[in-house]
C-alpha cells in the first residue's frame, strides 16, 4: 500500500508542478494554476497517509519513487523516452527507497 500511496503522491506532485511550469514556461493561461494547487494539496495529503514513524524517513523513501515517476512523466506526458542511464538511475533509487521502507527498525 505504501508504494501505491507514493506513486499517487508523485503523480499529484508532478501534475501540480507541471501546471506551474506550463503557465510560467509554456505561457499557458493562469487558469492552469488552479488545478495545480489542488493537485499539490492532494500530494501533501497522500504523502501524510504513509504509515511510517518519521516524516523525514517517509520523505526520503518518497524521493526514490518520485524520481521514477518523473521519468514516467517524461515519457508519457512529454513524449521523451528515458534512456538506459535514466532507467538505471531510477532502478537504483527504487532500491534505495525500498531499503529505507523495508529495513527492520528497532525503535
């Protein structure tokens, strides 16, 4: 369930940030900002649902998932195919996030 929350949060964050990017860099209407703000609120809410004892640990593990989701966005939304180095980097990040999430904790 944690991975699904992270993926949903990543998509919400990327969509929210992209709406700002579209307004600022692609000269889209300021109306693009409204769904972007809603998306960023959704991102924060979803990330807060992750069942982990420390916020910093939740954010650190999320970072790995975010990187992979960003490359998926690059491919699906922007039409740019990630290269092998992108994919290798994302795989390393997913492994790192999994170590943080799945390691046994004594405290």
